[in-house]
C-alpha cells in the first residue's frame, strides 16, 4: 500500500517533468532563425528546468506530507479509536488485523514475556519466524519497564523515528510489537495516546475478566460487588464553591446504578448518574463499561459525544436486552449554569430559592435511553444556577418507592415538601433527609430497586 503510493507519486512527478521538457523542444516560434531557435530553446530549457525543479520539489514535499505523514498517522489514530472500545482480546486482535495488518502493512507480535507465550502473531514471515521471538526476548526481557519504545532493523532499541523499523508497547509482562519500515512518516505525538489507550485496554479487560470469572466459577457475589464498588468515587472531591454528597444503596450486592464526579478545572465539574436495566452480573458489567468509557474520554465537555461513546460501548457488549438511562452535566460556578444531557433519567431537578420559598425546576429528558436503539438527535440543554441552589440527581429507586397503598413517593407532596424544606441544609444532610424519607415511606417492606442519589449544592 505504501510502496504503491510512492510509485504513483514518483510517476506523477516524472510525467510533469516530461511535459515541461516537451514544451522546451517543440513550442518554438517558427519565424526565428535556426540559431535563434536553438538559443531560445536553450534559454527556455534552463529557465523552465529550474522552475520545474523547484516545482517538483514543492510537489514532492506536499505529496510526501499529505500522502504519507497525514494519511498514515490517521491509520494509527484509527487503530487507537478501535482500541478505545475493545473489551476483550478478541476485540483487540480484530483491530490489529483490520487496521495494522490490512491497512497499514504492519506485522504484529503480541507476547507474554514471562513465559514467551505468543498471544498473537501476524501471518507474515518475520512475525512467524522463531528467530524473531528469540531476538526480541533476548533484547527486551520480562522485567523491561512499561512504556513505548522504537525498534531498529536488527530488532534492537533505537531512539529516533528516522532509523526506526517498528515500535513496541510494554504493560507489565505483556509486550506488543509492531514492525513496519516507514516509522518516520508517523507523527510521534500519536504514540503517547496509543500507549495510554493500550494501558486502559489492559485494565479494562482485567476487570471484566475478574467479574466474569468470579461470577461463573465461584459465585462469590460479595467479591463482584467489591470490584464494582471500585468503579465509584471512593470519596467526594474537594471542589471550590460546591458542596457534594452521594448516597448508594444497592438492592442486592451487585447493582446497575452508578455515579461519578470528575473535576475539569477550577470552575467546571462533570457529573454522571445512571441506571442500567436489570440486575446481576450483566448489569454490573455494563455499569463498569460505562464508568470506564467516561473516564477515558478526553473531551468531557462534548456532552453529546460522551453519550454517543457510551452508546457504542454498551452495544459492543452484544447484550441485546441491556440499556441505560443516565444524566450527565457540567456545573460551571464561574458563569453559574449547568449544561446537561438527560438520557431519559426521570428525576434530576434544581431546587432554587425564591421570594415565596424554594421552587423545583425539573431538568427534562433531552435524549432517548442509551445502548439498545439507534440514537437520533442528542440535545444539550442548560439552566442558570444561583447561590444556594441544589442540584439533585436520583435513580428511580427514589421516586418509585411505594407505600402500603401502592402510591409512589415521587407523586406525593410529601416528597416535594421534604425536598424544599431540606434545601437550606448542607449537601450531606439534605441527601440523608431524602434517604430517611425513602426508608420511612417504604415501611417494613423490602426495597424493589437500588437507591442512588448525587447532590451538588452551590455554596453561598
């Protein structure tokens, strides 16, 4: 593929030069004498030849940049994009075969260096040659530090892209070798991102493997729940001008509810609360995939883009009956507003102080549920915030809890009055009041759903 493009580029330049030379030899004014025509031709040949040399140099530089550097760097970016949504070794290998081998003409060798076990190798001469593995194992043993490295034509370490004939990534004992002869055409900065995504992939597959193995082999649901809890924030971040609290009570050990708080900068904070359909291991897996997807997205300010990434991640799990409702938003305490996408989450509200008492403003749905149907338009909305406002995000385990007569809490004045009457309190005390109300309203019955809440109060 690369060699073909080089030949085409050279052919284009040679053709251009040939046309220029033809102009020199044949476009001569007939009325001029033979000597005059010869002198004119010589002058034109010199001038045109010099111009053609400069022109072909510029053409080649542009072709070299556009045809090789830009486009081939895009191949690596395409591989990185596929890597972001790889959840199994099979997904990873499919990305390798489709992009690195087929499109980029690379040979790949993926090795567990602890025992020199070949996880995968390309069906090429160099990748299947036992001597290749022997040399790589000798040059880069199992204790090789994690990171990104360049390889020369002798499969040794090299420091510059100009002389590199490949690269490899190291995560713990796993070595991922990619061999190609045109490393100099890639933008070096792309490999920092690739290394980061390679690390994320390894951590992601380890977590999913642990959850599946624990469930299928030992049925130790407490261990599954412990792993799942690691996805949730272990403590509330200390954010200027925001008072934050969370409440999480799973119906069983393994839950489909989740939340996260991620500071973007001094003024902006990303909030997430969601609920995966169903219960059990499959819901826990989807919850983990969503949490991981959000964490690795660089541009969390693109809220519709975050929703689409989550939708793609859920669908890639191929669990046909699983979907999620969720609310994502960015609270900006400098401009005093919240930007959000509500993907069919029923209960996010703002409680704001007014002359006649606290008022409740719903943050309505702007998008369909995620992960099971084709997403149409994803609408991003925003709402103003004021000092003392409380933003409450809650799963339907709060509003849909029933009393003995079957009336849901969210439909009662009792719920609305409790929200209003507690809005002056700290986030921690506010959320405890709502949790106490849920338990009292439910009575002695067993809860029917997970109860999850996330509260952010704008400090006065």
